[in-house]
C-alpha cells in the first residue's frame, strides 16, 4: 500500500461511485429509487415502470410504458441452444449456476453483445431482463423433466414469470405481491453483486459478462442466498408451537440465523416492513399461514433476545414459498428483480467510466533471497 493509505476491511463505508439510481439512508432506514420512496414504488408502480425509472431516470408516460412492455414481451423467447444447454446439465445443477451459464450463453446470441454504447446497453437491458426470467423458469422445468412453458404475450412481466414457472395463470393478488417483490429487489446501491458488475464493466467489458459476475456474487449465502436459508430454518422449526424452543436452542448454541441484520441499515430495512404485510396476505390466501406465524414468532424472539431486526430476505421467504416458488429458486428470483438495477449500474458505469482498482495491504513475509531449487 502507498504511504498514508488506510485499511478498511470489506470496503465498509467507502464511497466508490456517484449514482442517480439509489438513495440509501441506512441511519434512518430509508430507500428511494431516483427520488421515489420504495414504499410508494412497491405499492403503486409496476416493475416495468420501475425498470424504466432506473434505465431512463424518469417514470414512464403511458406511451413510453407501452413501448417498454412491447420490448420486454418481444424478448421473452430464449434462443434454442440455451434451452438445449439446460438439457445437458446434470439434473442437480444449482439453479444459480445454471443462470450464470445462461447469461454468458445469451451474450453469444445478443446482436449488441460487444457494443458498450448507451443505446446498445439500453437494448440489452430490456432483453436481459426478459431473458433472465425466462431462463430461470425454463431451467426449472427442464430439470423436472418437463418442457418449458412458452411465454404469454398478454401477461405482465411478473405474471408471465409465475405462468412460465408453473404452467398456470396466477391470480391478481399473487401477481401484485410478486411484482412488488421484484421492485423491492431491483436496486440497492453498491451491494456485493452490483459492485461486481460495475467492477467488471469498468474494464470496458460488456453487460452480459458483468451480469454473469453479478449472478455469481448473488449466489453466496451472505448476499442473495439468505432468503433460502431463512425458509430452510422455518421448515426445520416445522410448526408455530416449536418456535420458542427452537429460538432458545439457537441462542444458547450461538447459532447464526440468516435474514437478520444488515451491513448498512441501522434503523431497520424498509423493504422488510413492506414484505411482511405482503407475506401475511399471501400466506393467508394460500392457506399456508403457519409460515408467516413462524416468521413473526422467530422475529420477535430473536429481536427480544439479541436486538436484531429482519432484513429484506427474512419475510421474502414465506412470501415466495406461499406463491409456489421452490426454495432453491429464491435466489434466482432475486436476480430476476435485480437485473433491472444491475443493467442500470452497467449503463451508468459505462457512461462515466473509471477503472475500479483498489489496493491491498501486504502482510506476508518480508523481501527474501531466491534460492535455486537444488539448494533448498
């Protein structure tokens, strides 16, 4: 390291970029995209409107929204070789690994793959947002020995995802809850996966390469994989009556429970509060209310004992499960929302680029004399 430089482990609190995309106030538990509060966007805007806001800087007018919906709908079909690749994968392939491979493959078929210009990146953002959703659903169907479901032109992005996943047209309440979830996960400043995408494109690499890297970062249990861990914890508990004894054991054993706490938020994750209400309604409608009851019980018990507050992944677990989403697809679902933010960050980085190149503090041996191999 250079003289006078300071080691900041994990780059915590380091400001590495200026952005117009996401205003995250961790001290007061607030989050906004492009100046719009996350609560308003989740409750009143569609995911398509939010994607437009992130990519173009403004919420769309009716004609602009229609144009974006047409573009997203037209891009839903996957190239045949991508689906063929799913059939060649082992049946137990992790869905996030399959998604990462799919994103890389999609770059081979995108006509703008190597064009990093602003207009080309906007076109790729539309295609990738649709294709990532299609890829998640297609891989899931293929690994179950089923044929992928063809997209339905008359459905919204959220509704079409649920339809392609299950083969059944979802109800309005399920669509609204899932649409809001995609919005809540769409963008979150320089989290690990978004920072990864910006680092990759800072080398003048392309959007598909960056997003493939972002998927790899999101795969980790300390980032996108937390929701899956939360659901597996709820399944381990089994019934609401067992929450108290489980929590007592977990606290006594100093067990780490995923879905609690956040590196940035100190006053609570505002997305968790929104998802809690949606999870309650979704679990009630699907007649799986016990998952919500267990989540609330665990939340209250852990908060009382350790002062920890749930983050966005905690209540997304019972919500996703009640919508019929398999547990190992929870993290890919987050990617289906986060692609809007990843693409926006790629565009922003390319528009005003500087190579991201931090330093490391060397703590190894001092300078040593080389000794020839026969004398060692």
